[in-house]
């Protein structure tokens, strides 16, 4: 059984509007390594296009989560690493398409000096809590 509690606005903390400030859960802990905009052949998707890269990264995250029987509702934390913080708008666009506001994870966004390759604009890692009884497909 998995039990996830999300607190969007803990007392004394400014409201976030989009993410949960605190998420706790009980079940199998899943850690998904930072994903970048590579397709299944290892080719870059969306050279120079932050929105295309973010879409590919979210697709990769979804595939990784599915590999352990998890989905977006199970995600408790996302961390965004951006080569340019201005690309956070692309992240927010895809976030709104993919994530249910009722199940908003905690999140952090960080501008970094560089990612593993200069053509990567974004990397995202995820943590999830999955019910023990839900087996990977």
C-alpha cells in the first residue's frame, strides 16, 4: 500500500501555487536518474529548442516510471536542472500538460553552469513512492 500526503501550503510558508512544499509517503521508494532529451536511439531531440527538449525529458521520465509500475501520481519530488533559468517557462508548460494539480510533487529548479553536453538545455530527476503491491510490468 502506498500513502502519499501532499501539503501545498504549510502554515507560515508562502503559497507555491504550482507545487507542494511537503510530500511524504509510505511504499516503495523509486529514484529516477536525471533524464535529458535523448530518444531511444540516443539522439538529441530538440536541438536549441527548450520546449521540445522538456517534452522529451518528461516522456523519458514517464517511461522510467512505468518500468517500475509507477506513474505521475506517484511522483513526490522533481528536480529541474536548467542551463538557462529562462527555460523554466518550458518546464511549466509541460508540467501543466502532464501533472495533475491535485497530485503536485515537491520541486526544485536550479540553473547550472553546464549539463553533461553543451546541447542539453534541461535535465530532470524524479523521486516517487509506489504501492508495495503494484508490480512493475
